[in-house]
C-alpha cells in the first residue's frame, strides 16, 4: 500500500475511534475525576447544564414535593447553610445540593456505556434521589469536562492514542 493510502486508512481509523472507542477508553480512565467533579458540582447546586438544580427548596412543596410550606422550605435552606461540606462551594441557597451528611454523594457511581457516561445512584436510596431530580441534573457541565481534558490529562492521553494510530 502506498504511503498516502496508508495515511488515509489511519486517519479514517482515528475518525472512527473519535466517534466511540478512543474517547470512551480515555474518559473511562477518569472515572474518579468524573465522580469527584460531579460531587463538587452538586455541592454547588448546579445541574449538568450549569444552571441551578431544580426544584428549588421553595418549589418542592406538597402534595407532590417534600415541604409542607414555603416557610418550612426556607428554614431548611437556612439550616443547610450551617452545615460543613467536604469542599468549599458557593451556591444559590434555594438550590438543592443533595448533601446533608454525605450519604447520597458517597452512593453515586459512574457507568460507562458504549458512547455515554452516566452518573447514577448505586443504592436504592441514591437511585430514589436521582429519580426525583431527574438524570438531566446529573452529568458534568462543560466547565468540569474541560477540567478533565485540559487539567487532568485526558486530552494528552487522547492525543497519544491518536498519534499511536497515525504513526503506527
């Protein structure tokens, strides 16, 4: 095979890998980073879109929600401000951070699919909380994916994989 045909074949292999296996394999090496940053994001009360998690405490009212009144939700939000957290993280006091004693945060896990990364509960307790808030609130926002790729080595690892395919 001539050199241009060989190079074209290798570039096509990289393109195929970038649409699946290469990125998945690199990201799967960073499961602990994904989990740590997901917990920090939750402590900040932020969803995967980078917006405040919903429902706010003041919106989480019965009959379908948790609190009897907006006043009780406000007292709970004020009480949450008095807790100590494993990371310093400012947030909208009305946005839930799903942290009281760390139980829920410690029961989160990362699942890697063929072309997906999912943060979900590993226990029935944690799965119930994830179900209440919806998967749209879980998963890393762009800022934290950038952290993994640019500051925690995933981009360099991906580039090394690409180079190994192109240069043989």
